[in-house]
C-alpha cells in the first residue's frame, strides 16, 4: 500500500527510470553470481588437467551435467527453461510479457550445471531469461499493463547482456534489434539506465578489464578483400549452424524417453569433447586463444597435442571444430541441458576467421592478423545466426575495447547477414515461433495479429440444424435465431454445409413445402477455418472468399462455431489500443 502511494506521486517516466535502476542492480548481481558459480564448477573440474595429456574425464563430465540439469528442471522447477531468448520472445507474444518468478534463478542453476560440466552451449541465453524474468516480475508487482511490463522485461535483458560482456551498448542494441517493437525515447531512456547501472556494478565487482583483451587497435585497407571473402564463408557457416541445429534437435527429439536422450546425447557429447577439448563449455578460452593468434593452444588436453605445430594438421583440426561445435551444442540442448546459442555462434565465428587467416598465411605467404580475423569472424557468424548485424558489430567493438575494426566489422556483418538471410530469413531464435505464429515483428500490423487466435475470436451463437431436418424444423429454428446463417451438421457433429436465410425466404411461408429436406437449401461454405489456423491465413481466406462469416472446424471436421470479419477487426482495434496506451 505504501509503495502504491509513493508511486502515485511520480510520473510514468520517473517510475520507469527508478525501476530501471533497480532492475539494473538486481540483474547485474544475478549475472555476477551466475558467472562465479559457473567459474567455480568449471575450474574445480578441469583446471588440474595436464595440457599435454588427454582428459579422460571429458567422457563422463557432460553426461553428469546434463542429467543433473534435467533432474533439477524436472523435479524442482517442473517447467521448461531451455532456449532462453526464444522463451522471452514467446512470453512477449503469447504471455503478455509475463515470465514465471522461478526463472529469476532457475536458468542460472540449470545453465551452471550444464556448462560447468562441459555442455557445449553458452551462458548468455540463461542469463537473458533471468534478466527478462526479473524485469517481468517487477512489472507484475507494479501491476503494469502489457506495454510497461514489456519495457521492464527488456530493461532486464539489456542489463544482463551489458553485465555479462561489460558492453552496455550491446545490451541496448540487442533489445532494440531482437526484442523491442516500439522504439521511442520514453522506451530508450530506461534501457540506457538499466544497462549502464548493470555495467557499472559489474565494473565495481569484477574490475574494468574487458571480457577479452586482444590488443587489436586497427586494420589495414589491403586486407579488406580478404575480409570480404571471409564474410561469404561466415554467411554459409551461419546457414549450416542453423540448419544443423534444427536437424540434430529433431533427431534427438525422436528418442522417446529422457533416459535415452541422456545416454545417447551424453555419450556422443562426451566423445566429441574428448576428441576435441575446445568444445568443452562455452568456449571463451578458445575464442581468446584465436584472438591472440595462438591456434596451437586448441590442442591442449587432446590426443593430437603432439601435432599442434604441423600447419596442415592445425587447419584440418580447426575446420573439424567449426562443424562439430554446432553438433555438440545441439546435442547438449536436445538431451536436456540448459544453455544458448549466443556463445557458440561467437566460438564458431572466431575459429572460422582464425582458420581462414591461418590458412592464407600458411599456403599463400600472406601476413593476415589471425586475431583481427577471429574477432571479425565472430561478428560475421553471429550476425548470420541471430539476424542481428548491429548487435554483432557493437559487441565485438566493445569486446575489443575500441572501434579500430569498425570498417571490417560492418563489411563482414552486413555481407554475412545478407547471404544467410537470402538462404533462410529466420534467425535461430525465431524459426519455430514464426512457424507457429507466435513471433512479434517490427511490423506493428503483424505484431497485433500474433496476439489474436481463433479460439478467442470464436462465436457460438449460430443455431445448428441436423442434416435430416425438414423445412418445417428449420422455421422453428429461425424463430429463436439471431443470425441469418445456419450450420448444417450430421449426427456426429460434422459440418456438412450452411444455409442462408435469404435462400429460404421464397418457401418458408409456404406450408405445402414444409416437408422438403433441409438439404435442398444447403450450400457449401465459401471456406472453412481450422481451429489452430494462423490469423494471417484466416484473413487471406476472408479476402479470397469475400465472406463476412466463415465456419470453424477441428481436424476431424467437427463444427465449433463461426468467425466474423467484423469480430476480427474489432479485436484488432482493441488490442492495438491496449498495446499503445501508456498506463
């Protein structure tokens, strides 16, 4: 009650700014705790391995982590917490931006268990879902409407991403490019505040050192053609990344039992990590090695350690890592692990860029900077995988503590994005959501349609009549009807056709025709709507049929009701007003 009284003294913008500070502090603390927990688990498990010997425990660690995370999710949380960014987008489109309170901590625990034990996924998705849950629940406690709750959710996302990378601009750009639909100054200011607050808190807790410190300050114009060649490679690698992820997920998903997924996924992942230790965990150490131009460090703890100084073996080894990283990531998530695709896309990009530079130097006698190519490659693959070129550019610029690589970053990110978008216009986060019409887009008309569904628009006050009825039975139905359309059904409630009142007028007052079967007046409907049909498809059917009312049936042709064009337009208008109002 006291909080409610105090908030009434503040304007909407003042409340948003104060809450943005609170969200930034809580999200920054959550990010720091998550990173410390993750470091504690990973350091305790692998820090004592000898770099010149194979780590046999790699065969067992990933299975332990996946099983532990799965059991935690199944028996403690009892909810699905995988695919963090996709979950956030789904909450925005279908849950009124409401995220369950347990997501404020559950994704951190599940992610730390998965990644700390070697799951080949990234920590960014769990921490993004954590930040989104923090912001969403602040909005819920304040009893905000959809618009303001969504803004609080986005503040949480911006804050956690800014904190995890010590990159406030990246956090804001990610939200604007991936999540936010209504880009106004009133929305941007709270985002700025939450991102800066979380970053400042991270600096205080963890120092001012950047996430990576490659020491690269500029680029050479003579290398631009090679950056362009790398951009093409990044575009195709991005397409492979998304396609293989979908295929592996579907393949593992066919295993009917969770125990089967643990066994097959854990064994496969353990073997991959044993053969290629850089696949262990998020892979930040591998990225840093590539940035510093030390590809031989990728051979640490592997069976191939003694071959690390043979250029051809190094190139083949790195190429294999590029392709199997995606497989390892997909297996981790599909088998029950908790993690995301953010860090794996950076990992694949760093190895792609570093491999291209290393190969050109080895085979063609060039002097390309491996570290710079690794950094720019990170932006190229990330841009294609996430369909987020701006986020990719600013992230790498901030990670490198400078903007000396801005020109090649822009070139590679835009070209890679263009190639991958031509091959597949959906990002790795949006493919499933778009297929199910659960994706909000920056097109406001399309965004509003996502909130509407057939069940919510269904009208059931049409009087059905049995196909065996006569005209006399029909006249009795007309007496209690409020509509001029009558669905005709059989004894099994299947839709057989419709009757229009206008088609009965000539005979309904002629008692000599009362014995006529009602089917004499029945006509097929202009079209039918399926219960789970997308609203965009429903609108197309209204447009093609020029009808104002269409019947709705299920997959067995069972009659459910009607949808009217006027009802859709009215619901669209109401939802648009709801999304646009401030409080």
